[in-house]
C-alpha cells in the first residue's frame, strides 16, 4: 500500500512540474514585443588586412533599426583596452541608420589583430558581437643606402 501511495504522489508531482513548465513557455512567448527594434549590421567583421606599423586603426560599423520602435544602444564594450568604441547615445528611429566608430590603438605594435566589440541594446537581438581582424607589419618601403666601401661616406640616394 505504501508503494502505491508513494508512486501516486510522485506521479502527481511530476505532472505538476510539467504543467508549470508548459505555462512558463506560453507566457514567455506571448509577452514578446512584436514591435521591438531590431539591430541589423551591414557587416559584423571588419578586416583591416595588412596595416603598416603606425597606420590608421579606425573603422566604422553601420547598422539600421529594422524594427518598429526606437533602438537604444545601452553599452558598447571592447575586449581589451587597445580598442576604443564610440557611438551616438540618441535613440535610432525605425528605418534610420547609426554608426559605431572603432579605433584600434596599437598599430605601432607589429602583430595580429583579433578583437571583439560587444553591442548591448533594447533590440530583439539585444546583444551583437562585432569583430576586427588584420595584421600590423613593419614598413618595408624605407629608403635603402648603397653598400659602403671602407673609409667612404655614403649619402642617401635622391
């Protein structure tokens, strides 16, 4: 008799949990705002390619609000201090575009570029991760001097 009561109690408890989960799923999907803003980027990756040492580390990411309500960027963070991001704090109206400006500040250091920029907003697709990549190389176009003979002064070619 104990086993039957214990089994019935377990079955009722399991049905109760399933009912709660089904109710939670239906309320979550029914409260979703169908008019919410949507942030759509032209590109989510910027490839600098090869930059000469000391070159320009600036780029922009253009996006559009393809939703039906104003889009607000709440924060834009970078994966390290060598990358700086700037954006307009005003709401982006439906159908309008905005720009996130990014500056990679370590172009004086030779090596590979691989950084992420995280964009947080009130959009349906709230968090978007952007990437920058490329490489910084030594400038190989420096003027070379002719080979010097012993005890000879050599001037650069003109």
